[in-house]
């Protein structure tokens, strides 16, 4: 099983998503968060589940799509056979991913 590490930025992305939808539709906010967490939990068992991120064109960067959101992560396989998933960003599919990532460096 892979270890899933949340970056502070990914945690903030999730908090922003929750805040946005809670005011508009608390039920949708709850359902969306559940879908996001279910997808992320699948990465523990299947860390290579996601597709390569088209904008990054580097193999260790992957993403999974959930309800119009892109969960972007870095997949790493350690020498000991341990796998890690570092969640980098949760972005709406309409957002410019490169721009969003560049603000975080």
C-alpha cells in the first residue's frame, strides 16, 4: 500500500472547495468531498491509477479526475519497494493548472 501525503496547498485547495460549495449547497459540498476522498483513498492501493498530466509531460506526475476537479499528484516508488503519493493540487478542470502550480513554487 502506498503512503498518501497531503501538501499544505492541496489541503488549502480542499478547504477552498468546501467553503465555496457549503454556502451554495451543503449537500453537494458533502457529496463532492466524499467523492474526492474516495478517489484519493483508492491511490493507497492503486498509486499509478491516474493518467499522466498532459501539461507537465513528466512521467511521475499523474492526475485523477473527479466531478470536474483534477487531483494532481507525484508518484514515487522507493528502492525498498515502498510507494508514495504526494498530493500537489486539487484544481477545477477550467483552471489553468500551470499557472496555479507556478504560484506555489
